[in-house]
């Protein structure tokens, strides 16, 4: 897919890509130069392990995250199984 860099150096990520990757406005991205081409990917979210009220260890993000739904988990499992 082809896009254009505007005068301010901004690149629009096509909507189909944003939808497939679950990217929304405000999401931080990592941009690196690799062997003469640009790679863009969502920046990892810093996580830490904390104990909940029952003493179970759970991962907690350093920023608000959208809820993880059963459908999202099923979709990822289906992709992995293919």
C-alpha cells in the first residue's frame, strides 16, 4: 500500500492496517531503520508483576489498557493455530 509523507514529516498509516493491528490515535510507535528501510511497530507497554488481593501475581500495565475480551483471545489462538 502506498502513502505520502506530508510537509511536517507525518505518515498516515492506512486504516486497514490500523484496524488489523488495533492501533488508535495516541498509540506510541517504535520506528527503526533496518538495512535501508523503515520498520514501524507498536511500542511495548511496560508491565510489572503485582500481587492482587488474593495473593495471586498479575501483570499490571504502566498505562491504561483496553480490556482483553474472550473474542480477542480466541482470535489470537486461531491465528496461531493456522
